[in-house]
């Protein structure tokens, strides 16, 4: 649970637009106090430092501070526009890509640090009763101003790059890869289920439900914690939901066997082993990452946007993810303790469910687009080459047949229909190998 909670905390901090700019701003404050203390301590004016009177120093610092505030306000406005553009064109669930963008936060933080540094140094400049011009502090302020200009140029380039469809798709695809890595690395209890029979699983007659004490989306499930709980109470826990599911307080969260051992302490511990949140998270939810790519594809092929090339990019990224799942062994839903006794049965996404989530919505919304149909058939043929089981090929064949049936109901040009038929025959040929 510690690892899952740590990931959740890091994810929350990553999406926070207050933390990093604040930290950089604090660095600016510390830099101001540090350089001022150094100025008071050394009391000399090297030729390479800023050297002028207090009035000129005040004017310079005031100019830098006021300019940086204006730039920071403009930058913040641009970020808000980017968030709005992303939400409207690619979908509200893609906004988190910008919320976690560290570069934008560092740029804002640099502006804040420069402003605070100049403001604090400005108040230290004195004409009476004794003249004090903090040359080192002012020089550092000038360097920060130059840095801010460089960061502004970088921000313009980065902002222009970040709103391009291929960049958004790549970032979303990286989330899918990370979710798949988390799923495939979950080796806890792996390999033991093959040698066990289903007769060791008690019937539902002996089980009692464990109700949810809160509501929200399941963002993470800690297998090891649940196995430890089950071992300490000598029970079997069957989790009814998986990451991504929404539960309401009082819903059945799990079932335990034997049911007579259910109590308030056990209910609390099992609830604590699941992380709930206001929205879905990609930490353990592979389907959520798939849905985000699908959402981009569906919006791209909508009549208002009509951009099938972006949809094809999404299909390619989904194909890569499904290929990894097809050629890998998804961890068993059965979890065993150190004594090789079954303690936990997980509810987790299967290859068939993830394939349905990836292909069905795009096929349904893009059934009148020949490019999308051909792209989906090519994707099926590519994934088919990586399959390891007949049941996987059966799932892919079902999708290929659905695409072919839809194509017969749409008045495609003869040339387009021929390409779709060729794509379908290619997919079927690969699936039958």
C-alpha cells in the first residue's frame, strides 16, 4: 500500500499548479536574503558587478519587477487558453497532460522568483542615513531577468509544440505504456494458480459481503495488503471491482469466505487497502489510458473536426499497447500467501475487455470513414501476429468481422470497399495462421 499511496501522492503533486512555482519563488526569496547578507558582509564593488547609485538601482529593480509581473500575467493567460483549447478539441480528460507539465510550472516559478527577488532587494536600497547599494543582489536580479527572457522564449516554443496533436497523443500513449508496465510487473502470486483447482474456492453460500465505507473511483488496489489481511484473519477475499470502477457508499466492495468472520475491523482494513478518488487515475487503470486515446480519435473523426489522420495516429498507439498485452502474460487474478494458500481473487481487466474498449468506440463512430476502417483492420492484423492464445485471436476475429459488416451497410466507393475487403482478408489470414 505504501507504494500505491506514494504514487498517488506524487501524482497529486505533479498535477498541482501551486507547489512547484511556489518552491521556485521561495528559492528567489532565499536568494535575495542570501545575496543581501553577502553584500552587507563584503562591502566592495568589483568592476564586473552592477555599479551605480541608489536612484538608478531603484529604477532598474522597479523596471524589472513590473515587467516580470506583466510577463507572468500574460504567460498565465496563455496557459489558461491552452487548457481551454485542449479541453474543447481533444477532451477534458486530456487537460491533465498540461496540468502535470513541469516546464510551464518552472517558467511561472522563474518569473515569480525574479519578481520577489527584485522586490526584496528594492526595499534594501538606501540613500539615507547611509548609502547602501547591494551590488551583488542587483547583479543577481539582472541575471534572473535575463533568465526570465530566455524562459519566455522557451515557453513560446514549448506552448506551440504542446498543442500539436502528435505531442498530445505521444504523452497519452506514454501513460498507456506506464499503465501496462504496472499491470505486467504485478508478479505477486503469479504462476501458482496454474497448479490449483477451482475446488479450493468456497461457494458464495459461505461468503459475506464487505460494504464500501466511502464512494468514488477506485484508483488503486493493494494486493499485498489484502493478502496480509486475509492471512491474519484466515479468510479468502474476492474483490468485486477493479481500478476505474465507480462505487457508491454501501456498495458491495468484496466478499470474504468464511463469512462468519466478517466484522467492523475487517471491513475497515479492506476499505483502507483500496484508494478512492474523485476521478479515474492511470496508476493501475489501463482502460482509462485506452479511453483517453479513444476519445482523441473519436473527436478527430467527428464532423466538426474531420481529421482522420489524427484518429489513425491514435489507432497506431493503441495497436502498440495491445501488441504488448497480446505477447505478454497478464498476471493471474489469484493471489497466494507465503504458505501457498489462496487468499485473494482480483477483478482485473482482460485482453478481450481492453480490445473492446480500444476498437469498438472508434468503429462505431467511424463506420462511415473508409480510412478508419482500413486502419482498424491493419491494427487487428498487426496485433494478431503477437497473439499467444486462440481466445485472443477469436476476440480479434470478432472485431474484424464487425468492421466488415459495418462496411457493407455504408455506401462506400467501389475502390474503398475493395481496400476494406483486402484489409479484412489479410486480417483473417493472419488470424488463421
